[in-house]
C-alpha cells in the first residue's frame, strides 16, 4: 500500500516537472530577440567649436544651457511673448506636428496589441441538405481566439519596437517644429520693428530732400544755379520716394508672414508706429546662452534625437526581418456551445472547445525573406547616415551662429560711428552750402551717404538681434514646455 502510494506520488510529479519545463522553455523562447544590439554611432564632428575672436560672451560656471532656458525667460519683450503664445496655440504647422504624434501613437498601440490574443464572440449557423431530402442544421456560439501568433522569435515584438521608435521620433519632431516656430515669430517681429524704423528714417530723409529740391528749384529759377543741381536734387528726392514705397511693401509682407505664423489676425501686440520707430534701437538684449560643447547637441537638439529614434526603429525592423526565417506558430482556440437546434445551444452537454495550432516553416520563398532582411539592413544604414548628417548640420548651424555673434558687435559699433560721422558731415556741408562755399553736389552727396549709413545701422542691429534668436534656436532652446503644456503632455498615455 505504501509502495503504491509512493509510486503514485512520483507519477504525479512527472507531469508537473514536464509542465514546468515546458513553461520555462516557452518563457525562454519568448524572451528571444533578433534585434541587433544598438550602439550609438560616433559623432562625426570635432570636440569643440571654432574660435571667432573675443566677441563671444564668457561662459559662467552656473550658466544655464539653451535647452534648459524656457523661451518665456529668453525673450524680455512682453509683446513678443504674447505673439509666441498665440502662435503655439494656433499655428497650423505645429498643430499638424501634434496630430502626427496622435497618429503614430495609435499605430504603436496597434503593434503593441498584436502581442496579446484578441478574444471575440462568435455565433454561426448552417443548414446543409442531407441524403433523403433532409436538412442538417448546426448552430454554435462562444468565444474564439483566431490565429494568435506565439511570438517565440520576437517578430511581433520587433515590429512593436519599430513602431515605438516612430512614435518617439514624431514627439521629437513636434519639439523641432516648436523651436522653429518660436524663432520664426521672433525674427518676423524684429523685422517689423526694423521696417518701422527704416520707414521713419526714410520719411525724415524724404522731407529733407523735398525741402532741398524746392530750394534748388528756386535757385535755378532765379539763375543762381544750373539745371544740373536742380535735377540732381530731384533725382535724390524720387529715389527716397522709391525707397519709401519699397519699405512700405516690405512692412506689409513681414506683417502678413507674422500673421500666418501666429495663425490668426494680429491684435495689439504690435505697438503703434511712433513707438516702433525707436523700439529696435531700445530693444532689451535677450538672455545670453553658452554654446557648451558640440557633444551637448546630441541631447539638446530634438532633431538629432528624432534622427536617432528613427535609427532605432530601423534597427528593430532588422529583428522582424530575421524572425521571418524561423517558423511562425499561430493558435486558434474556441470554446462554446454547439447544437442542431437553436433552442439547445445553452443546454447541458452542448458545451465544448476546439484547439487548432498551426506551424508555418519557410522552405522556399524565391529569396523573399533574404531580400526583406537586406532591405531592412540598408534602411538601417540610411538611418545612420541621416543621423550623422543631422549632427553635422547642427554643428555647422551653431558654428555659423557663433561666428555671426562674434563679428556683428564690432560691425554695429563701426557702422554707428560711420553714421555719426556722416551726420556731422551733412551738417557741415549744409552750412557751407548756405554760405556759398560748397556746391549743391557736395550737399546732396552728404545727404545720400547719411541716408545709406542710417539704413545700414538699422539692418546691422536687426541682424545682431536675430543672430541671438538663431543661436538660441540652434543650441536647442525653445522646446521646453510651460507648466500648462507639461500638464497636458502628462495626460497623454505613454508607452
């Protein structure tokens, strides 16, 4: 009796051991991944930016990077802040970038759902003619899992990882679009301020030249000067009219461009014309940001992170292509009730279940699987090249911005000094002309040089302000979200 009991216990343990072994083997196979191990490609850039004189601002030890500096803290102008806030809420390009995130997130969720069986309710009925003119009926109702793939070789999991990379890439793409939008709004706003200042300069010059032309005509009519002096004054006056018309057109075009960026008609963010004429010269300097090291771009620039996520997605597709060479095991399971009559579907004795596993082993496919693997590898190599190109482009943009910042300060100082000298020259020429010492040609030449110098000062000051915006953008600044935006982003489901 004791021996029989011991034998029975040992026999009961064998199935449990077999089940444990089978479960362990299944878990081991389920953990199998054919995705190549990822190693970030080496950045094809130097370890430091080129040096451009001593004009660059010193970097302090506690200085924040551009990526850590929110745009609300970078731009001091309240009017500009209002325009940026409205553009982030209404710009259609940014809205498309956000919707792309929603679309790719849904695609990722579809791929993630493929890892789990889909359970469906099934009802079927059939009536088939039988021998002797009778009809055989069969009705079934129950639950079914159809063609669920047992992902032993990681094909479904690889496709999910590829979809995840696409999803994360679109999130980085949205940040890149936001950076570009903020910089575009700021540059357009500064251009409008410059347009207004140029219009004010041209109006002053036009008034002065019209007075000079009237005086020249009066002197010509009285025989004091020749017609040459009068025609020269008339030509300069008409040139001022031409410049004024051109600047009015440019002002309208810049405002239209800003309206498109904001996504709705502009309100009172743009000051009145009288205020704007002096605002560009009195614009507060934007917060200075250190350039840091070129390697910082790998973490600060969303476009580089986007390229890396696309590289990870391509790398995962290789795992799916490799898994195509191995058997694909699918399982169809059903459980429910069957009866020859509808009234008997729920009666006792009508319940049952079905199990239909299927194994598909690739034997001959005319090279299809190999071609798929080759294509996936080439796509990965293309993604590597695009990732490296994104790094090189970012390095070049930052280097250009640093070179611009280092030289524009000296250029603006020299051009302002030139404009001051031309202003003094014009006053002296006018005084000499009134006293009959200098000719009208000398006065008109001084007038033309002063107008050109004042225009150059405004354009250089605009370039200097826009270079600060460009440097902030190229260093990865502008995508840091506000508290409200971060709370909204946290409400989105994450992988």
